[in-house]
């Protein structure tokens, strides 16, 4: 399929647009765990479904094309993708990782990797000088998450790639928040792009999945070995659900992003709200870098109240958003990072990263934004004036 098409065309017109054997315009779901071989001496493309399956491979091919990579990998969750990629490291290696990383990644880096003799250092990745100072002789990986979760910090991907190449390090980038329709880290030099496909790529709160994409074929072989060895693969039904979700990714992201920008600006003007974190706001640190390396500010924002009590009152009185773990769905999802996405992070570590007890994260869905604003207005008005402080 031609790579000259815009990405929103590629979402629909790719190498798996039509089944070559039947003409079906939906990828067939192959519920087969093993595959007959026609030769004693030479096996076909598919042998055993842990290694590969036609339905899963279709998703892996599509995400590779969308990210501009050579090879994609589908895993049973975002953390399965991230954890497997970390296993490219060896005992004695060191990881530099952005300090305000997703809580599940934080847990894996702090509680699992040390058991294998892999060291780590958290660093403010918006500070290039600090990152450079923290590189050690055994540093083998710089781990990027941009925009970060949940304070939407922006890392200069090109700068981190340049630093990594100088020290012969790998670079991973979690691209969950922006997806390949808005940000393509491989084109900026990143080695592995990672996704929780549970979020925007799937888009409908009905699947748990993870994806990884590489550009270097040799690195792809190494990651394929690990995928097969660990076996945390994505099932065929879930692979199909992500493929279906991808078809509407562009229109969903466009609509949600427009609404998020309007909501962020509106929240920023409310006296009940202490602070709004959104890369599209003029005062947001990193806004200029964001606009240089991506084409959108995204559909996720966070906003902070002066206290846990204010945040709780808002959550208990808002009507439209789902109050839940996760993000990136057709419905607006409101989350409380302290006990949800970053519940595994100790309180003192959360506070160092600006994740206060009054912080809420909002993933904007496809509702009419004026309905969301009306709902948020009534919820804010229920907060007692004695609790409001700005």
C-alpha cells in the first residue's frame, strides 16, 4: 500500500484492507492455536499461535505502517509490551527514565528490574542538562513518556535521541497519549515506540492490549524473540477489536482534541480550579516543543483543586464522565491519579512529581463539549465556597 497517503487514509486503506482469499473487508478472526505444515523440512509462515497468528499479524503490520516502522508487536496489555521491551536489558545495565512516568511503569522499574540487577535513575526529562549529567557508563536506555501522565510534561524527543546516540543507548517512547496520528517518535529517531492500545487505539473501553513498534530490523528480531519467549501475546479477538478501533482513530482524536482544548481553556478561567495542565494552554511549559514534534495537543488534560475534599466533591457531583481507571475512550473518563493510575507510587514520590491529592485527570470523549461544560459548571457550583481557595 502506498505510503504517500495521509495517515487518516492509511487507517482504512492498508495492506489488510481486503482479505486476499475471500475479499472480506474485515480482517478474519483466526481462532487457531496451531497450523498444519505441508512440508517435513520447511514450515510455513505460521506454526504455533504464540509465535504468530494471521489476525494478530494483521494488527502488528498495521501499527508498524502507521508508526513508520518495519515491525510491530501486539501484547496482552500495555504493561506486557513495556515489560517485554525492558527485557532487552541485561544485568548491570542502567535506565534513565522520566520521573513522572505512568504508575505501572514506575512499579515495574522500581520493584521488578532491580531483582534482575538492572539499575534506574528518575530524572526530570524536560531538563536536558540534568538528563545529560545523570547518564552513567552503564546507561543502556533512555525511557521517554511525552506528554507525561498525569501532569502532561513535554520531553524534547529529538534532544533525548541525540543524547542517547552519543552514549550508545536505546530510546523507548510511550506514545499512548498522542498515537501515531499526532506524534511519530520513530521518525524522530526513537528505537521503540510503545502503546497501551487499551486507550485511544482501541478507543471503546472494550479491550486490553499493548503494542510496540521498531524501525531497526535487527532490534525487531530481538524483540520478536522476547515476545515469543515470554508469550504475553494479544489474543485474536482482542486483536480484531483494536483493528476495528483503529479505523475511526483519526476522527475520534480530532473531535476529542478540539473538545479538550475548549475544556482546558474554560477550566483555566474557573476560580475553583487551582491549575490546569494541558499542552495547548499558552502558559504550559513545553508547549513550543510539543508543537515542533507533534501535530496536536491531545485529548488528555489534568486539573488541580486546592484540596482532596474539593476534588472529591467535584467527582461526586459530576454526571457525564465515567469515574474510572483508563483513558482514551469514546466516553469522557475522569480519573484520580492518587489512587488510580499512580496508586502504586508512594505518596512522597507522587508529591515530588506534582501529583497532589487535589489532582484529577480528564480524558475527553465524544460528548458535546457544551454539555460537558454545563455538567462541570453544576459540579463546581456544589463545592462549598469555604473549601474553594485560589
